[in-house]
C-alpha cells in the first residue's frame, strides 16, 4: 500500500547473511522473538479479517445454518439471498446513496476549488478573514448542528428530500476540501498564470484551464474522502429522511433489518452489497486516500 | 504577495462557500445556543423562554454524568489502543524483519476502515449475539464458555463491547497515519543508531517516538474528539442501553430531541458537546498548522 525503501532492505539482507557464528545464540533469541511477534501480527490479522470473512460466507447461508453452524461453510450456497436483498429494498437505498454521493462530490469539488482558487491567489484582510471563517468550519460537528439544521430544512421545505442530505454534506465537507485544495494551489508556479494572462486568458480561464487540470491528484483525494463520508453518513440520513423510498444505505439498512426479522442471510447480503462500492473505490484510489488522511488528519 | 484590488470573478468564486458555511454551519451553531434557552417541541410554532433552566437541569442530571463517564471511558481506551498500540503496530510493520508480510498486513488492518459504520455495527450484533454470536461461540470452542455473556444485554459489559468494536474498526486508520509519519523519518538517524549499537527498543524510544511526536499528538486529539462525539456505534449496537449503561452525550442528545421531543434540553446537551469538542479542535488547528502558507 505504501512504498518501502527496497534498496535499504536488500543491503540489510546481505548484512544479516554474513553475521559471524559467535552471534548464533543471539540470533536464536532474536529469531524466537521475531516469530512470537509474527504470531501476534497474524493473530491480530485474523481478529480483523474473520468477522468480515464470516459476513460474506454467512450471507450465502440459510437462517438455520447461520444459527446452528456458526463456523462452517454453507451446505447449500444461497446465492439467491443477494437477489432477494436487492429486490427487497437495497436497490432503492443503493440508488439514493449513489445520487446523494455523486451530487455531493460534484458540488464539493466545484465550490471548494473555486473558493480555494481565490484564497490562494489573492491577499487582503478580507481574504484572510474569509480563510479563518472557512477553517473555523472544521470545529463544527454534525451533532451540534442537528436540531437547528432540522429546523432550517423544515423552513426551506427540504426535509424528506435528497437535497436535505446533499446540501448539509456539502457544507460539512467544504472546510477540509478548501484547506487541502488551497494548499495544493499555492504550490502551482506563478509563472504559469503570468504567461496565461499575457496570452489574454481570463480569470475564469486560469481557474478552468490551468489550476484545475494541474490539481487532479488533490481533487481525486477530495473525491475519495467525500465519497467515503457521503456514502457512510448515518446521523443526518436517519433524522432528515423519513420516507422509505428516499433513504440512503446506512439508514436504510436499519429499516431493512427490522423488516427482515430473522432472514439473516438476506440482511448479511444487503450489508455486503452496501460495502462493495467503497471497497472498490478505496482499493483503486488508495494512494490518494492515504495522502488525504495524512495531510488532512481529520477522520471522515 | 502584494495587496491588490480583487476583481469581481474571484469574489464571486468565494461566495458559494461562504453562503454554505453561513447557512449550514455557523447559523446552526448560533441557533443551537439560542435554542438552549428555550423550551419547545419539533413542530411547535412558538418557543418558550426558560433562561438557564436547561443548563441547571444539565448539571443535576445523573444520566448526563453517566453518559459523560462513558465518553471518558471511550476516550481513555481509544487513546491507549489507537494511539499507543497503533504506534507499536506501525513500528513493527515498518521493521525490515517483516518486509515480506507487512504490505499484506497493512491492507488487512485497514480493511474495516473502508466499511460503513452501520454495516460494521450490524455485523457486531452478530458477533455479540448471546445465542449464536461469534464471540461466545469462540469462547466455547476454546473451553472458556463460563466467560460467555450477552455482551450487549449486560449493563456492565455493554459499553466495553461498544468500545471494543470501535477499536477493531479504527486501529488500522491510526496505524496508517503512523506508518506515513515513520516513513518520513530520515534513514540516517537509524543508521547512526545502528553504528552506536542501539537495540530496537532503544531506537523506538530515542528516535521513532521523538520523530513522530507531532503525529502522536494529532492522533490523540482526533481520537479524543471522536470519543466526545461518538454516536453511531452505541446508537446502532445498544441504543444506549440496557438502561443508560452504554449511552453517550450524543445519543442522549438525540433521544431527548427526537425521542422525547425536549428540543430545548437537547440543544443544551449539544452546546455542552460543542464546548468540549471545540477545545480539542482548536488545539488541533494550532498544532497541525492547518491553513499555513508553507
């Protein structure tokens, strides 16, 4: 996942190979502790991995087998659990989550990069004030805003619409997005825009034709972080959306669970379906995710 | 950069962000504080002014204290596991001895981070299930069935079961942050220590820890802030129960507001949550130098 220093490793290997015999005893204890640690690492990996593995395997079982045969493989593989989950409501949650996530990503990237553009290129006391205003936004958290947002969205008649989620998600993702993109914009050489101005490029042209194309890596980072947030957000999704047909996956799964009662195989299939898009996205774009996590250092 | 008059277009560029933050972030913050001084229900047309009554109730409420203690437990255990254990884990994974297996382990440890908290929490209702749960079945398998208990239905174990799930999910995330920090440490430092004959433990205390000090501090703050706000995990797993044994401030706020329709009191709880988390967030902004030019 993260590149290691290969050259250093090869040198190290040569050094260990040529150790003198006098150190044999030391090597033995070192080897012993190495294998103890290795065992610990593998045990920990098993603790992390097994419940996920169990989720996938049990999603293909019948209720009887989930209950009575906790560890074993299914005797009959119930692939139809997935079809049932999909037709019983997951498809609609899935569609709503896709719409909300894509709209949030689009607006966050567009609005955030526009603000970052101005904040990185101009300097005045107003710009400084705007920057502090925006950075201050990361101090806010959804819990504190919950009741007032419920009131505002009711006044705007947006409760029980997808906009209730999209608009609030955008607002909560903007501060971090602007901070990340602005930091990247600051590193773009000024000569580029100067030559563009000489060529008669407008402000908008500099933004759209120079800054945006050069910033694809940081924009991808923003896309991953935003997608992750919007796809998984639970509190707003539960409180702002009541209608069954508009629920997104995180809140929909709770309904799904209540509706299914003991049809655990189908519930587990729904959970696997809910997880697949983010796993694929994060595996494809992990490089950008790690960068975003370490630069932003703010938990999704 | 020289101050110059800002043209129209850049000003317009800034407007949507400022509007979004004003309407959906700053206005709710002020509105929440305002609401804390009133008594109202979701659809009531008027709000009744009650002054500091909600805050007085807040101080005397034993459930608030119970919830706050759970938040503190969350914070202490999370810092121990996610910061100290994660640092040791990251150091081991970056050790050359494990270079072959480390990349695979990093991916495995990071996996739960990729999965939505609602899926994880539903999965753990199966892990903790008293009849067929993975945890009790495992204890039975290794002959410790007398330790088996309905983890989420038992008032003593419920909060720890919830906290344990959070550790399971988040440790890979913090480990990843430490790995990135450790990879930035100049190799020469370790080489010099090798020449001096320093062992691995001395290198860990004398080089790794001082070099990742800042990351450690930021991770402590992220973890503590997360623990003050924690909602999804206890809400989905236990709903705060049994009784109030696994409730947290956020769960109480939700229950008071949308369960019992005491919007004013819920707002006062939200104000408390904001004050607690803002202190740590401010420190974090200062320490990580967010928004600096270099």
